């Protein structure tokens, strides 16, 4: 019987929402739009796990590197493939050269046939780039004719730059893993990484911090038009409904708004899903087909949003007395109590406390305690902010007309003002905590590179069939190259085959050799033995005068040049120094004149380049030269630090999510602001009719926004710093505050609010007209 009564009252409230005339429709649409934005972002979030899984699955399906497998013999089902990945203006370009060796050679995903030699099949994004003016430099690097495009199944994102080109004679270049013979695509033995507890903590906190503001905005959206609704409900009391029935009818109205919000949200999500293919955020792009929410999570959103709308409405009306002759809300409300509001953040801290000091060495974190603790701390912001706003504005009195109008309005409806900024406060608090956590543990996932970027900024590794000296001359003539350090290297052993002791051999001109050793003097034809290397125990025994050694000895089935060389009398000694890669080399140094040409045939070349950064696109000019001189070379750009790929991925995911949440915050705040202005239309018109200047009213609206947001950001900073310190303690990291990041986060929050306030001024000016008092 009670369930039937609830159902009847909720249905009646929903009917009132759809049959309240123009005013009711405007309120319903505002509620539906606000809830819809939140639902769309929730659906996008539920689709993320599937998008990540599909991207990874497609990347695994096209895997072609052979790191540990045995070399395969040529057969009817084999394909020779070369990895010629490159970079163009900070964007990765995935490139492969292919030569099928039989009718059953494996075809990569996304292709229906192999490209002929001299032609290539490209991704749609790469085709668009190559056909534009921005792709002029890249066209020089890819001298192939485009004959088709790679299908979606062969790409991990809509903006991925990738191509497959046909080639001849690749079998002679086989040198795994860059050039290899394969008989299938896909990773035969995918590696499973051990879960890093700190990275798991980061992932959990990122999801909670990004989704919490969404929930706050949905809760605020279902209360749009609350004051007018309460006054309208008084009429229901007049015709005989009791207080419980009145509250259930109000919940029915909120339920209708939330159901409309689900429809809007589904539409927004489908629209965003289609637009996803045209957007790339922080280097990540997806196809619409990736964005399929998990049915279970989507069902959870569909049930949770209407249920939350009903609960929020009933909770909001608990302190409102709706009587037949009016609503007892315009009287001075009872002061808010602080004690229960403090229980929420304290309970959150209590849940996180048992995990202090865990992490890399002391065990994993309990996911439920992490999510619950962070959630309670952030919910504490929404609970404390109304009390803070009410307490502060109650003590604000003296000031100009605009200030007094704003303060008086805040004193009468501090809860409404707090609801407007709750979401931004929660987002800023979470962002500050995350920034502290990322900064605190970044050192564990970032290490200093040994590469000396002050001496060289790029490195080009040459295959053994490319002569180093001519290649170095080409790089030296490249625009933007300031200095070229060219070396070739191999080994020297005591036997032709499978030597028992061996040592490194480095070949270069005198200028290049001085980059790896302190030479007493140098001229062409000199040979040096190095002292002071990091790891070198065999060289002293090998460097005995008169001993015969073998350059490039053979190992196993690999055939070397096995060139015999006799250690001369009076071999010069040189002291090793750190080379551009940060290594102290050992072994022997040869000037090019001391080594016969045939002996250097199997040596591999390394070229280090110092660039002139004032030259635009200098790295890409170097890559173009490398593609021309040695198509199978691997140009690398050096960096002072190296960061964990998974850590970088989580941080990138945070940036993508934060961008979406900020867009939601801005849109929802704008809707909320417009709803507030619509509620006060007659009041604004009355003030204008009595001669209040529009500038004064505009300034009062600004103060009404600025005061709560200032208090909200202050509270967010305190909670964010507290949460950040606790998370760092949990990760066993040193607690430190990056004040620049804290100020940046609060500044972004304030900037969003100021932008929204500025966008709401035009409708405010239209509302400030005396004819707004006219009624029908």
C-alpha cells in the first residue's frame, strides 16, 4: 500500500513537471540540460575501460617485432618487415616496409592487399597531413605514392599517423628486431606487468577526483527552480495534501527532470561519441566504435541518477516547512550545525589512516578504503562549504550599494550560492591533492638520462652496410646541424670464432675520438688503448705487443669479417672520458687511417649531432637526411630525463579527464547562473524600475559569485592540501607542497567562474528592464 502511495505521488509530480506551462517547461529543460551534461560525462567515463582495452587489443593484433624468437627461414607464408618509425614535429609516425615472400604471407590488420614497391597505404590522418602545407617536410621523408588507406581495424586512433610501404630486397637487411622475418602478426606471448601499488593508487584517486564533481553537479541540477517549486507546492497543501505527499510530489518533479536528463545525456553522449573521431587530446584519439559503455555500468548510471534526484530532493526539503499559506523559507533560517559536517572528512581520514606507509615496500592499498576515504573527504567539502559561506556572510555588512545587495542576497540564500560553487570547489580540492601526489612520486618514475644533452641532442644508429664517413658528411651539410661526432664500432677477440676474451673497438677521426678520450696527440694512422673504462677487464691482456687479434669475430651462426690485426709496439695509451651517452668506453681506439676499408665492413655506425635550435624544424631536417642516407637507421632525440610509460599514461589520462570535467563545470555553472537570474527576473526589474543603475546590479551579481567562490577555493585548498599530504604519506613519499601548482589550480577554478560570470552578463542586461514586471 505504501509503495502504491509513493508511486502515485511520484507520477503526479512528474505530470506537474510536464504540465506547468511555460515556466515549468523552462525549469524542466534547465534541469534536464544540467543533468544531461553530467550523465554524458558519466557515460563517457564508463566507456573509457572499453576504449583503453580496444586500443591495446588493436595494438597487440598488429605487433610485428621479434625480440626473442628464433630467426625464421624463408617460406611461402613469411613476410620481411622493417620498422622505420619516425617523428614529425613531436608527433609519432608509425612506419613499416614490407616484402611478402609467398602467397600466404600474413597481411597486417587494416589492409586488404600488400602495397607494391614504391607505393604505400596510409592512415587517413597521415594522408590529410601529407596533402596539406604542414606536411611538406614529411613528404620529403616518405618518397612513396599513396595507393590506399589503412582501415580502422589497423589503427589505434583516428588521429594516428601510420603507413605501410612496399619494398624489395629486404631479406638482405634482416637484423631483428628492426628488420625481421615473420609468419604472423600479433603478440604470441603478451607480457603481464606486475601491478604497481602506487600507480594503482594514482588511478583510483584520478577516477574519484574526476567523477566526484560530476555527481555534485547532477545533485545541484535537480534542484534548479527550487524556490519557485516550493511556493507552488504550498498550493497543494491548500487543496488537501499532507506534508509527506507534498515532498513526494516534489521528488516526482525532480524524477521527471532526471529522466529527461538521462535522455539529454544519452543524446549528448552519442553526439560526443561521433565527435570523438575529430578530436585529439594530449596525443590520444579514439574511434567512435571504441566508446561503448559497459552495459552494467550504463545500467548503474540509469538507475543511480533518478534515485539520486529523488533522495537529494527529499533531503533538501527536510528543513522547509510548506504550509497552505506559503513556504517558511523566507524567514531567517536556523543556523547550520557544524559537528556532523566535520564527521565526513574525519571519517575519510580514518579510512585512509591504516594505509599510511604502504606502497612499493609495505604491501598494496585496499581499493575500497582508498575510494571511500577520498570520497568522504571530497564530500566533506560540499558539506562544509554551506556552513562556511553562511558563517562568513553573516558578518559582512558595511559597503557600497552593490556590495550590500550581494551580501543581503547571500545572507538570505547562502545554500543556493554554496551549491553553485560546490562542484568547482570539489574539483579544485581533488586537483590540488592529485598534483601533490604526482609531484611527490614523480621522482620514483623519472630518472636522469645519462645522455649529455649539452654535447649532443640527437643520435643516429646506422646499419652495418652504411659507411659512416660519407653519412657523416651528409649530416654535416644538413641545415640546423652544428657539430657531427661520427663513430663506427665492433669487437676484437683472441679468436676468429667465439673468442674467450674480447674488447670493444671504436673508430673515428681525431676530433671524434677526443669526445670519448683524453688523447696525448693524434694524427691519422694512430691507434690507442683506453684506460679508466667503467667495465673493461679484458683489454690489458689483449693489448700485449705482437699478439694477433681478430676484428669483428664470428659468434655461433653469425659470420663476422674476422680481420686479423697484430698489436703494434709502442701502442699509445689514452684516458677514457664520458662520451655523449654518459659512458666511459674501454678497448681500442682507431683512427680511420689505421684500419683497412675491408676490416670496417661489419662495423656499425653511431652519429651524434649537436643542433642549432634557432633553426626551425632542425630535428626533422636531420630525420629527412637520415631517411635519404640510411632508410633503416633509427634517429633518436635525446632528453635529459626518462619517465615511466605507465606513469606518463596515467598523467595523460588525468589531463584528458580534467579537460572534460572543466568543460562540464563551465557549462553547468552557466546553466545554473542563468537559472538563478531567471528566478530573480521580477526582483531585478523592480530594482531597475526604482532607479538602480545597471552597473550596480551587474557588480552585485559579480560579488554574489566572487564571495562564495573565494570561500570555496580557500576551503578546497585546505582539504586538497590535507588529502595530498595523506596520499603522500600512504605512498611513503616526502610530503612537500608545490605552491605554484596550488595557485595554478585555484587560479583555473577562479578563471572558469569569472568566464561563466562574464558570459551571463548579456542575459542579465536583458532581464534588467522595467517591463519585466508585466505579468499575465
